[in-house]
């Protein structure tokens, strides 16, 4: 099995889906000739040509709008927002149109579109290149939000997103692009959207998180294993709608739950996870549900010291895990 | 001289590692700040890494071709500046924080011992585990779900039945009282046809509560002495008629006993005190509660400052309080402030009894019936007027020795009361 980086898995999924289904096409800023600012669409322009790898103007509303139209017409667009931070001009298209068209048209129309966007900090990207925007979309029935943590999950879930008959927001952590490497099968496979995945079995504390923070939690868990603390780690993978059953199982397993997100704490995805646990797991809980998240600050600061303060890292996760284990 | 580290810099967004394609310096080279020291290749860019310091290359840690994580060590540079001050400060801080850790560890804080999580309570109930006996491994002695899971797994459950201690957890205590009240509702005493049911209200209820409280809180102990009051009886019988005529109320034996007790309490203030958990309060004033019965009710009005009063004064006040009690005119002030109780059980013909202490006082003295009995005086039988004085004492405050001394003193005072020594005014 070849070892791939996170971003190579993105490219592999795109290439394989474009080869498999000629209705699949890519559009976005600089995705064509340049191959994307992060090189996610590297080589696709040469392989599939300008008709299926479209460079668009700097107009995110148009990228989403064109995608929605094409999808309703039967194509399977994969739109790239260069940074998740830039998705804001397209919010009206995504929430008012893409998310609602199936419901509004009584099943006559649907939008099989995937919107990819790199999110997250820790790369000196500052305000407009570091944000986590998933919470903005996480109460819009009709949308699905996928946020994978490993190259294996990236390939399987991106393929599933492209094949899904409804709009999927596919958020990729930009720091994970070249940081995370892992074995990815060459053959075709899909992973189910809406299913969380246990990344580590343990019996002392449960960590529920997603995206790059899964990686931090795994690192911290390895360290704490030396101290005899055995962590159970659940990767949400799909943050909307949430896999309630997996969340309840994981929380019940140890009764001590730490929720981690890089997003600002209040109103984040993990608040909903905490609510699910509160509704279902009272008599199994052995400690207050803990949340580790970014501070209530408008966005990622540029100064490295301040960025470090804002970002979640393995040390912070380890400290929170240890405190919970000792409670 | 100080060795500074040069770490792999971040060479672009999303770049997390870089491969050293070639070193541009060798060990021993003198370099200036911002001079390029190495060429680094990433999958996004090729770049030169500048030196962050002016100094001499001391050691190249990474080799050409090595892939280094962003932030990881590339090489050491020896600079002119001294940073010893900085390091010594750091170690000092470290040492301090370590000390704090140690102190925290040594203080065994058990404040979370009885804070049970929902999971712990559920497991304890389902498996009948007595949480009082479980050692908590959590923070500040908290019992964790894991602790219980381990106990359940091991199969050695500390259950309530196996213990002899009476300590129980709040939850279990609640459960116990719940079951007792439930049981009493179902199988408590029920009245048969013809029985009379008297609702427990008012004074009866207050008496019941006070008695229960006293018996539950105070560890009672008892002691009785026998006093020869022949002389006192002779004297009192001589003057009782003229006293009644003169003063308008009777001169009871009880007044003499109260006087003797007040005087002895002055000498043994230990008995004139109150238990207050972490301390014992010795009262300055000697205010003697006396028990006065009326129908189904029992009152304990108080003779304030009994030690200041003459026998006549005491007799007068006993008379007044008894009258008030019988006509239902006792006020709150009449009942307040008692520091010791003298109970005239002799008036009912009792010759021995064990009083319940009037909470929160330290002791109660029962003055029993005066009975003429054959006693041996100077190796001969003699008919003597004898009385028993029975003391109940709070054993938290008082011990046998001081109580024995107190009773001996009361006995001495009473036995020496005769027409030559007593001044009733």
C-alpha cells in the first residue's frame, strides 16, 4: 500500500473520480494550470483539460452558483474555495439554494455538488487563511459537512462526497496537507458519510474530536500511555449531521469525555456533541464533559506567539487529557 | 559564550518539513546574522535558511539529505553573548515549580471524597457497594467510575452488611430513613377499637423533640449519693408553719436543696457549662432550671442567679414559678437561660431515677424523696431522714471525679444544715 500525504490523497480521489465518471469536474480559483495554491489539483488540468478543470474568477458566490446550476443539470461539480475563509460570499448560494433545493422542489431537483475548502491554522496564515468555518453551516439541514483527519479517510470520504446526491462541504486541514502521511489503498473505496471512526481504543478517558486535532489527540495519547492513561479517541469525520450513536457509545465507554476543536469554543461543533452526551449519558458520566477549543477571539493572530496561544497543540490536549484522567 | 540553536523555519503555508539539500557552512565558520547557512527543499519551495545569530558554527546536527520537521534542530551556533543568567533563572523557576508539586502531593486533600458522579452512584446502587469503604483514586480523594469497575471485577464488594461501623454515606442514610418512614407508615402501632388516639402537638411535641435530641447527642452517665438530712428536716419542720404564716407561701425542702446546689456549683463551675462542639463554655451565671409539671405538660422555668439568693428568696421564686406554670402564665423569659437543672422527683415519691439532661446543659440533679430509714450511727441503729441525689452528666464534659466531688460537696452542705447554721433570710 503506498504512503501518501493528506493532500496527495485529495488529488488521488479527485483524479480517480474524474476518470470513473465524466460528469465529475473541478472548478475554482487557480485550480487549472497552476494546480491549486496548495497543489491539490496538480496534474488534473493536463490530464482532463480545461473543460473539466475550470479556472474561475475571484468570485466565490459564482463558483458556488455555477456549481449548483451544473449539479441541478446532472453534473457532479467539485468546487474549490481557495481558503475556507473565502467561503463567506458564497454562503447565500450554499445555504439558501444548495441546501434547500431538494426540500423546496419536493424532490424534483437536487444538488450533487462537493465544495472543498482548506481550513485551520498553525501555518502563519493569520486572519483570512486560518479560520474554521464549519459551525456556520452546521445547523442547515440539507447540507453535510465532512472533515477527515487521515489520508485514508480523505480518499474514501472525498469519493463518497462526490458520489453523494446532495451538497457536501468537504473541509481539509491545510496544516495536515503535508504534515500527515499514511497508507492509502490504490484501489477504489468509499467510506460512509455520517459515520464516526474510533481512532484509538482505550478505557480511561474519551476524546471526541475531528480534523487535525485527532492527530494531536493521538500524539498526546501515546505520551500518556507511558503514564498508564489509556485514551479512547473518536474521530467524528462527519461533523454534520453528527453520528449520535458513536458519540453515545464513546462517551459511555469511559464516562470521562474531552471534546476538542480548533474552532472558537462558543457555538462550535463540540457544543452540540456535549448536548448529545448530556441528553443520553447522564448515568454513565464520571466527570463534567470538558471542552478544549480556541479562545473567543475573532480570528487567528499573525504573531507566532499569539498564534501558538490560539492554536490547539499536542501539549494542550495532553494537559487537558491528564487533568480529566486524574479527576 | 553560549550555544544557540537554529531550528528549521516555516518556509510557507502548509509546509511542515524541509529537506536539507546542502549546508552552506562548515563547523568553525564565523557567520553574521542573516547569512545563509543551508539550502532547504520543500515540496513547495526551495529556500535558503538564514542564521538568526552572529557567531561560530559549533555543530551541524542535521546531515545533508535529512528531512527535518519545522521547529526541529538543525545546528548549534556559539555566540559571544552570555545567556548564563537566563539559564540560571530558568532552572530556579523550574526548581520552584517542582517544589510546589511536591508540596501539593504531600498534602492529602480528601475534599472530593464524597462527591459522587452519576456513574459512581449508579454503579454503587446496582452492585450494592458501600461507598464509605471505597478508597478513591481520583483528584482529592474522589471515587471514580474506574474504582468501582475494578471492585466489581475483583468480586470483593464492600457491602453494608459486612461492616460493623455505623458510618454511612448520605445517600444510604437517606435510603434508610426513607425505608423506616415507609415501614412505620405500613406496620407502625395502630390503634384498636376502644383505644384513644392523642395527637402529639404543642408542648408534648417540644418535650419529645428535646428528649430525643438530648439522648441522641449527649452521652449520659449517672451517679447517686445518699444524704442524711435529719437535722435539716428537724429544723424545717420547726419553722414551716410560722414561715407560711409570715410570708404567705410554704417553705419547701426543695428550696434548701436548690440553695446547696447553687453554692456547690459556684465551687465546681465545670458542671455549670455547655458543650459547643470544639469547646466547652463554662457559664458565669448560675441559673437553675426547675421542672414543674402541669397535667400532661412539663415546664422548666429558671431561677436566675440562684447563687445570689437566700433560701427564702429561692422558696419565693419556686412558689411564683409554680403558680405561673399552673395558671399558664409562664413567659419566655421565665424559661430562658438555664445553666443546670434541679429536678424535684421526690415530690412524686421517687427514691431513685435517671434524669434526661436538659439540652444543652451539662448535668441534671434529681432530688429524690426523703425517707426515714434505719441507719447505723456510732455503731447503733438510728432512725434517720435519708435522701438520694441522682446526677445525670454529659460525659463529654464531665468525668466521675469532678462529679463525685461536686456531689460530696452538696452532701456536706446539706448534712450540715441545722438550726444553728441555716439562715433562711
